[in-house]
C-alpha cells in the first residue's frame, strides 16, 4: 500500500523537479509542467502518462487506475488510487511521468545512475 510519503522525497530528488502547492495540493513540476499531482486528501495521485496508452492501463486494473476528469482528458494524464499501489510501483510511475517532461539525456543519465529503477 503506497502513500504520499513513498514518493515525496523522490519528487524532490529528480533532476529539475520541484514541489509546489496549488490550492493546498502537492504537485511536482519540471519548469511549468506538472507531471505528478495529489488529491487534497492525498489518496489519489495524478501522473503524466501517454494518452494513447491510458485506456489500456485503466482497463488492466480499474481498481488502481482511473481516467482523468473530463477537463483533463486533453492532457497526458491518469489517476491512481495510492492505497492500491505498492510503494515501488508508485515510485516507478513518478519516474516514468518525470521522463515524459525532461530532456532525453536527463532520463538516460538517471537510468545509468539507477540501473535497478527508483529506490
């Protein structure tokens, strides 16, 4: 069972990533692009995910993953219920979302220094 604490440190350690609070909700950004955001009650994590793959992800585990709100459908975005994820899976989703918004060379450098994935 994952919790916000399982990914908070990771979000601040990833290169170019920084936390912000918008209307009391924790979000992680690279530049002005939000790649992870938490619900106000910190039970749901929204994260960057390719639009063309999200229906398959949600269908594969609807107890874990949900489509974004109607207003967010235009973005590369999916929601996950944190309590349904294990901590490793939650960290992997954060790193994958971060990879979508940083230059490829930063993502490659991360892979070289973290060959076993996010720790």
